[in-house]
């Protein structure tokens, strides 16, 4: 018999109650947030379609037991899979994040809030087919709230500083909105959130040399699916752990966060979605986006000046502290996962070839000896002003400056790029590029007629919002392989 400890249990931690109250009660009234979520939905699904071109990704997809089909299950866009919502969330989440080309949030912790779409879309599609109809407006609302939970907690709380991967926030945000979508009451949502913190947490081992590996491409899929699983467990009225964070010795703060407590400097609203960063031009770790843009400018300047890469004696990358911490890498790079988190590699390729695509991280391109030769000539230095602007909530700059020095003693003027194209300050410039990126990614997977149907349903927000989730997701079921 299970003992009833309700009489002696502490009240729920405020972090848990604040998130629960937000997902259950807060009404999103920001047109900018919904407009951005609309763009984010298209961009995120497009990233998933591109990932389906990579066997390293597709080998992980499908049911756990091959051949399993779940009647009224959740569909996995771009595939024929029909799965339970937990496994569908893993599939969709892994596709979304595989190429590191989806949106980004940078603060004390960094991450990709659109990773949560894996769980959100799986839950909404499954509920649409099995229980009651949800609209794509519900999907956008859940995206805004998941972005907000992940992003606000990231503002001043560094999980990487204690060795934890940021996907803990994906698990938490997905669990919160999934619990609300599943109809849990306040106690049920709090219980779900508590389960996230007493759960095991992913280490950053797979993101850093000498262990960098492909788990970093499916870790968010794992996290978003785990958030769905914990919400479903709470749906059975399973108990929670109200002091999951604050319990002495055994709580998350003491056991996992080195005794630190969370710092929260703003209430939950729609700030994060409104200010999220899109990866528009390059599938590059976001701290290097402006460096890649600067490198492309220098590639053109070198061509105009008749200069060759062999003329280069040295390159200085003036950057911000987070870039130094995450992507400043010397020495051999083991695999694509290592290369797309190396600022020197991401600068060398566009300087040499005038491009940076997902394919440029593969072994066939990396084997070119000119890339590593150019990497060896690069030096990263932190500019404290760049670091301050990176953390400034009114700026959120991701500045990089590149200077090339030639063997004859001459140099090109430093090229500095403060904001990437996907930044809110350049959103007007970004929108047509995001839509073109979406079109390009649809064309990778679907014939022209199916592309047209998806575009007709997707490009106008009002029309998209009114569609039942199941009808919209069905548009992505391939009619040809």
C-alpha cells in the first residue's frame, strides 16, 4: 500500500508554480509573437525536411520495433511513419535539430527553442486524431509558451557551467506545454514539471572535444520526447515532488546545480519568441553566424584584389566570450558534429569557396588540406565590448570581426558584423529569405504539386491557424520516396 504523505509535504517550489500558472492562464496577445511563430513553424519543419537527406539521421527514425504502426498515431512529417506521440516526438525533434539550422536563443545558456516543436506537433497531431480537434493556432500558442519557458530560464542560468546540456530546458518546456495540451490541471502540471527535475539530465560531453559526436544532433529529440513521456505519466495521476528543486541535499539545486538557485529576471510572456534568432543563411553554430557572413565579404574582397588564400599569413577573429567558450577549436576535427562547432572551420570554408552548406561539414569536403592549413593561421581574441553587447537584453548582438593579414605585410580592412540576418533587428531582411529557405527544403522531399499544397496552407498565417492539426500534418505525408 502506498503511504499518503500529503499532510507533511512542502508547498511546491515557486519555479514550478510560476511555469504552471503561465501555461494554464496566460493569454498571448502579441501579434508579433504569432507572426514570428508562424515563420518559426515553417522554418523548423523545413529544417526537418532537409535532414531527411542524411542517412545518419534517418537511421534513427521510425518505430522502436520495426514495422509498428500506431492507429490514430502521430505522423512524422516527410515520412510514412505513424507512431505513438513519444516516439513521434523523438523522430520530429531529431529531424529538426540534425543539421543545427533551426532557430537559436543566446544568453547565459544557449539553445534552440524550436526543438520543442518535436513534442508539440506530436502531441497536437495525436490528440487531433485520437480525441479532439486542435487547430494550428493551438500549435503556435504552444510554441510561443515553450519558447518563453526555455528562453527566460536561459537568460541568467548557465547549465553548461555545471556540465549540463541545455536540452534540460527543452524537456522542461515541452513537458509544461504538453501537460496543458493533455488537459492536466494545475497540480498535474506541477507534478509533471517536478518529474523533469528529479529525472536524469544530459551532460554536455557530446558537444565538446575530445568527445564531440552525433548525439548532439538527436539530444533535443530525446529531450522533447522525454517531456511528452513525463506529461503522459502525470496524466495517470502519478504523484509529483513539490520540492524537487529546493529539497536539501536531494533536490536539483544541491544535487545537480552545485547549490545554486535559479535567477529569474522577468515574468513569462512572449518576449523570447518575439526576439528569437533565425538561422537564415548558414547551417552554422549561431555564435559563428556573423563570422561566416564576414568571411563571405572577405572572400569577395580578396577576389576583387586578386589575392589568393595562399597569400594569407594570419587571420584574427575578434569575437565575444561565448564563442571562445564553445567554438574556438584547434587541432583535428573528428566528424561533422565537431566541424559545425568550430569557428575556424566555419570561417575557412567560405573564405576558400565562397559558401557554407550542410554538405561542407562532411568528410568529402573536410579532406581538402587547404581548410586545415587556413585554420592554423587563425587566432580568436575576446573583445569585452562584444561580450557586453551579447548579454545586453536590448541588443543581444552576436558580433564577430575578421582581419586578414598577407605575407607581404599588407592587410584588408577588418570586416565587422554585429547582428546576423536572423536577428530581430534584421527581421525585414530575413523574412523573404526564410520563405525561400522553406521552399528549397520542401523541394528536397516533395513533387511540385505537393509543394504547392503545403505552401498554399502555410504562407498565410490566418489560413494556417484555422486548419486542424491533422489536416496540416497530412500535407507532409510523402506521395513519393
